[in-house]
C-alpha cells in the first residue's frame, strides 16, 4: 500500500517594475530582482515585466490576455521627483497598471517597494490592491505566495516585514531587462548593505530598511559584480547603499576584495562626508572608485544642524578636497530652505559652496515631507500639514525665515556661468539621457566636470 504524500503547490506570479522614469539615467529595478530571486528559490514560477524595458502598457495588455497569474506584484520605487522645481507625481502610471490588471485578470494584487513602505495605507487604497508589503520582501513574499496558492488569504491587508537579520544573496536579473539598462548608460547596480543609523530629519531610508546596518559578505558582493560584467555587459557599477562608508569600515573590505579578485570596472556610491581618510580614498580608487556623491544636503553648520546631519561643513570641504586630489569626481546635492534657513544662512551657504571648486553642486529648494521622518513631525507642529493629509501629492517644507523667491533668485545669480552648478536640476535631465544613448557611461556630474575641463582648456 502506497503512503500518502503531500504535494506542495507553487504559485505562478508576475512582478511588474512600475518605474517609467529615464532621467537622470535608467536604473535597474534591484528590489524586483531580489523578490523574483527569493520566490524562485522557494519553487514559485515568477516572471518579470519592466515598464521601460518591455514597452509599457500595450505590451503588458498583451501579456495579461495570454497568461494567468495567481498574484501580480507591483514594485513601486518612487512617489514623485522630490524636487519642488519639477514636482511630477509618478503614481498615475501605477494606477493605470492596476486598472489594467483588474480589467483583464481575476488575481491578487500585491504592492511593495520603497514608496509603499513610506505610505502603505494610502497606496493600498489608491491602487485598489489586495495587500501592501512594508519593508524587505524576500522572506515575506514567498510565504505570502504560498498562502495565496493554498487559498489561505491573510486577513491583514498591510503586512509588515521586520528587517531581515542575515542578508543572503538572491537577486535574479532578467537578461533582456538588464541589457536594456546597460545599453542606456552601461550602469547596473549592486547593494552591499542595508540599514541607516543616522538621524537626517528628511530621510525615509530608516523607515524602508531599518536603522541597523546589515552587510553582505564582501565575496558575495564581488561575485555579483563579476556576474553583472560577465552576463550582462555592465560597464559601470553603482553601489546603491544609502551610505556606502559605514562606521565600522565594512566598505573597505569590499574594496579590498575587488582588488584581490582583480575586478576592473569603474564604480560610484553615496558617501557620508565624515570619517574618511586620504588612505581610505586611495584604496577605494585602486578598487575602481571613479565618482562619489557626498550626502552633504545643506551648506552651513546651522542648516546642517537644522536637518540633523551630524557633521560640519568643514568636514565636507576636507573630504571634497581629498577626493579632488585623488581625481574622484564628486557631486553635492544641497537643499536650501530647511529648518533654520534665512537670508544670512543662504548668503553664507552660497559662499561655502564656492569652496567646492572641483565638484558639481545640484541645488534644490524645499524638503519633500514624508511620513515617518522628523521633518514630518516638524511640519505638523508648525501647522504646515495635518496628520490627515495623505502626502501622496508632494508637499514641501520651506523655512518661514526666507521666501522661496528670494532663495531661487540668489541661487540662480550665484550659479550663473558655472556649468558645475545646477539649478533647477530637471533642466539637465533630458541632456543627460541623450548622451547616455550616445554611449556615455557614468553619473551626470562626471559628464559635467569633463565638459568643464574641456572648456577651461580651450
């Protein structure tokens, strides 16, 4: 007599990367790669549709009429541009996708990604989704997929995942999608760690990833880099960590492993302008560091304190100078109009920016208010917003100490004639997208610095 055996059923699903933004350069949807890899590791049949690489709604319509899925996941990266000079909202694209799914399929819709982790309830309602996954999804999603296929639908519509204790590589890049991105800038992205312990008042990273830093092993990171070069023709790597140079110095182990395995590819990352020595930068350069974005965000000590950055502008200029000495192209993104901004700090900030002689400075006015941040609480106390406001449409914090018009006029006057000073930033985006199509590889500020050098030499 044969023993009874239980056959595990697995789901068939589709993960849709919702982003349709090409500027300042197309970015591979790394979060979707992580979820797809995790689902497949648990035996679930999973396909990936990218709204950019797979030709948008028309192609999605055709797919949804030929294939049926137990659930469809929408990976939503950004809510809007977070730029008050061009406050475009990206959610209309997600709404159109959700409506198309509802029209063509009887399936479960799950939403996730950074945007969902920030405002899950409002997005759940807006998109008429069945579930919203908050936080990291590589453990929750395989579980949820199994619950769906076994017809044990969870009662809670918002499912919060605590930060994964131990990071295990599971990213699965879809070949034709990866090649789409490498043909438009040559860049693919890699994450070496998650979590951010800092207290920046405007930032949503701690909400998305938690405050405890968790790292992948250096060998795992370098293996991923090698795979992207070998399998997809990556010509440039962007390390997407919220802050690459962690306080414990694990980032230096990544550099050492790149050198040890003789991996030769230029790369860039986000750096906190603090606790980096000249020897550290020299090591990073030997490992391939070609460009750096310094998370400066304000231009005076007073306004840095206003957004709780935890360092001084003298630290910014010191690290900027060391980067310049090692010929690492740098960019600073400066937000004017935060707490404490006034006529005096504006004038001082613009003067301080002039000290960054070898770097590009991108200026913004106003801070996008997001739930879960200190600036959100600050704005409520000041009566700028109420707790009932959805914040799906961009609302910006502006210091009451100075008018937006005055900031804009002063910035434009200060930046005039210097191609390494950019405001408003969106005016540069289409130019950058065009040169990426022509074969330029690397971040936008690298291109600006090269153009500036050529101009100065003529």
